[in-house]
C-alpha cells in the first residue's frame, strides 16, 4: 500500500490543514452538517483543541461534564507531547490502511476505533501520573461509549489501527508496539488469576485478524500475522503466519509488516508435507 505524501502546510501541521480543508468542503456540500463541522473542526485552531472538544463531548457524563473532561484531555496533551505525535501517526495509519477512509476527517469525526484509542491515551497518561481512580473512570466510559475495553496501564505504541473496534479487550500488562493493526473482537487477555505480568506482547508490524483471542504472557513476534478467529496460547515467532484453534504456524506473511498491507489471506501457507507445526 502506498504511503500518503506529506503536503505543504501554512501552519506546519499538514494533517490538521487537510482535516480543515476536508471539513470545509463537506460543510458546503452538505449544509445540514455545517453546524456540526464548524463546532467540531472549523472553529478550532489546532488538532488538539478540536480532538479534545470532540472526545470530551462523547465521553461526558453527569459525574464528569464535557468541560471538565476537556480540561483533563488538554492537560494530558500539554504535559506529554508524545501523545500529540501519536495522534497524528494513528490517523495516518487509518487513512493509509483502511479502504473505507478516503480522507483524514472521516476517522477524526466518525471512527470509534480511532476515538477509543485516543481516549485510552489520556487514561494511560492519568494512570502513569498516579491519577488511577480517574484513569479507571475513563476506562469505564470508553468501554460504555465505544465498546472497547483497554486497561489504562496497557502500553501502546503509535501508528496503531483498531479497525471497527467493537469488542476489543486489552489487559493491564499487555504491550502493543508501533504499526500494529487490530480488527474487531480481538482480546489480548490473561489465562487465569495471575497478578503479575500476564498479558500478550505484540511486536511491531503485527496484523491481528477479527475475533482473535491471544491469551497469556506470550510474544507475538515482529511482522507476524494472526488469522481471524484464532485462539493463540503460545508464542508466535517473528514473521510467521498463525491461525486456528488452537493456533499453529501455517506459513510466513508476504510482507515484512503485514499490519501495513492489511492482507488477511494466508499467503505462503505450508502444506502438511512442509511440516506445518503447532506453535
């Protein structure tokens, strides 16, 4: 899949410029949405301002009004610039990898996988800054609003795509490195009541198919592909394709980083004579 070319930007933030241009065109083409687009994008000067407004309105509840939620989100952005960089890498990931995303403003406005991930980044900042009660409150609201349950202590890199997102569950000690793509219904969970490091470690470039369950403190090696509906209970070596219940190695991905290509076919599958082995 070809990468998006960086555009010239008057504000030095080409992604935000593109989002505003797209929203302006949409407001003219669909006047019934003009008020929404101005309120959400066109009246703001920075991507962080617009996103904090948008997420706060979605996550607000009687105990945490939108104004208070927005202040918390903006404080996270101001305190940790790595969150701001991750936002941009994540939205590029959606635009490049999801064929349903024809522009940057679409995931920004409408894709709950993107919204849930950016909301998680705030809850993770709260957790790391010893505001754990509020982090757990955010986790609960994210789960209620988006159907995505990520523990605020989990670790996520950037350039992450959570496609469709419904039913994604990620445990407390899980690690998801850069440039990973995750489909709906995926669980990165434990296998029992262990109290220590008990969740999967997903390395860079991994593609995880829909409704896959990866359980336990196991490593999914760099550049691997997990077929849809698999139950993975043991480690997957780098650059391997695993599928089945329980999952076994069936071949090798065609590309070094399957997450970037989003090809869910089992290219390069071993035949039984090739010695396809259980993980």
